[in-house]
C-alpha cells in the first residue's frame, strides 16, 4: 500500500497559533485526503501540535501560507534529499508558483480537489508534471466531505467551509485572485448533513463571508440557520461576514437561535481615505459612524463581535492612534484583531510596493518569515514604521490593562447576556493579548507616545 504524507508546516508558533481558541485545522489537507484513492495509506502531520519528524513516504504533499512557506521548503528538502517526490500547494504556491517550483517536484496552483486524482494517477504511472492548475470547483455539485478522522483530535473548533470566492477585491487581500470573484455555495442540505456528522459542538465556519453578498446568499444563510435550529444540532459556532450583514436583523436573529457565539467583521480603519485606498466599498457605504450601531445589533441577540483593524496605512500618526484607541474602547466591540498592513503575494498592495521598489524586506524566500501581519515590511508614506509599532503597543496596552480591560469585559458580560458566549469572548481576548505579548515589538518599543 503506497504511503501519502500530508503536512501542515508551522515555522514559528506565534500570534494566533499560541491559543487553542484561535487555531484552526488544515481543512484543505483533509479534503485532499478525501479525494485520494482508497488503496493509499494517508497520514496528516500537523505542526500546530507536533513538530515534524521524518516519516517515510512514497509521496508528500505540503500546504502553506506565506508566513510558513520557508518551513514548508525545509521539510520538502528533507524528503527530496531522500528522492521522495514532494508536491506543494496552497495560497502561497498559487500566488508564487515560479519560486515554489525551486523547492518542490510539483506545484499545484488553485483548488486542488478536482486535479488531485489526476496527480495521483500521473505519479503512479511515473509521469508527474512539474505544474498543475486546479480548476475552480462547482460547489453546487457533489457532496465531498473532508477526512476529519485524519485531523488532530485536540482542535477546539471543527472547521466547516460552505462557500468559496469573494466578489470584493480589497487592496490588501489575495482571496479573489486565489478563489475567484464569483461566490460559489454548497447546497444547504449538504452542509447540514456534514454538521450532523460532526461530534464536536464547536464549529468554525471558515467561509470568507458566510452570509454572503446579496439577496440569494442571504436567503441561503437563513435556510442554513433554520435547518440547524429544526434539526436541533446544538452547535456553538462563529462566522466571518461583512459589515452590511447587519442590515437584515432577521438573519442575525436566526444566527443567534442557531447557536452563533460571535462574528468576525473587517472594520479595518476609522479613516475614510484609508478605506478608499483599501477599496472597502461596503465599509465606505455604511460609514465609520455605523460601526458602533453594527455591534449593538449583534449584541441585541447575544452575539459577540470580533473586529479586525489594520495599522500601518499611509499618513497615520500618533494622534490617529490615540483617536483609534479611544474609539475602540467606546465602540462596544468585544474583541479586536489588530494587525499590521502586510503586502502578500497576489495582492494589488504587493504589486504596487514592488513596482515602487518600496519593500523593506525583499530577500525572498528568506524574508517571507516576516510576512505574518506583525512586521512593517514596506515603507509607509507619511509615517515612520517605528511609529506604527509604538502605536500598536499603545492601543493594545490600553485595551488589555486595568481598568480598561476589566471595563470592556464587564460591558461584554451585560451586552451578551449569555454566560457561554461571554466566556468565549474572554478566551478570545486572552488569546489576542498573549499574541501581542509574544510579538517582536512588545518589549522593543514604548507603549505610549512621548509628550512633546
């Protein structure tokens, strides 16, 4: 029986990988395992839990984000020196196939499930090609289930994907290039049957936007939530969506009844000019003044709000960071993902930085290790990068120290009106605080701005 080893590499356990509540299973590898012929023996090695140790294999498949791609290359080298064929796929390989080809026998770009059986057949017949382009999958057909039995059993969340693609084309995001701008959805019955098959009560919907982008997708979300209620699935779960989902409160009410704990929303910034540059049209339309009202709508139904904000945009300043900190403390948002603007391969942001010769860290592939949303890897206009690090420390120091942290948690307790939802919110905040305390700039830079 031939042996396939699939690997999820983690170069450095930092950021959200340090807590079980912000760590997610490599669902893509479980899907690859599901379309591998039955006569193969399959093992998934997941460095979220276990440091890689060499395991003999006939064929190796590795997936990686940009921040972990060098670890993928190192592991690939271990196998290639033993004449084992190595395939690398995932979003970084899809956005930088020529680079990846230097470190792998085969590069798979795009969605791999439909092309994988052909790759296996080519391997078995000794005719592997150096490059395969996976076609975008019609999610309305078929009932493909990931091999969850091969995933590590200690994940807090069981990841479920119900859609792919994003019609938005945000300046800093590569999802639309990777998965396309057409929003593709699985049938509701298919999703409900998969949820019924999962023993864990805790679900992470990893769609970029579970509720979607129009009337049809909103109707599908309602049907999904009603199905979860009618089948009494008793799942506790969270989702990503955009700010305009709260325009239809009936969707939010159903989500709460179906077990929604919290929602992840990309608010990004409170600066209008930065929103324009990011191409965040939906946020511009709603207006920064709607952020607090959006949080209140979710709180009305006991759902927490995890808000994403980006620092390091052009022409930010100490005054902006002070204003942002005050806004966040008053916003009612329960938890905050504050990250540093990072140009990733496949984004227009990266294209522009390369064209302007504006990257600080451009010794690739070595410097990819810094592309993890905690480094200023390009020169911003109108602000020193040291100011961004100080601003990040300043804001997080205010969010996570007495009395502000205790006030925020007390407010969330009364806003959510649900002890379990509140406890998850507390754990989220603890994970986010731990991520900050382990950042490279936490000790290096001040946590306040000097008074002139």
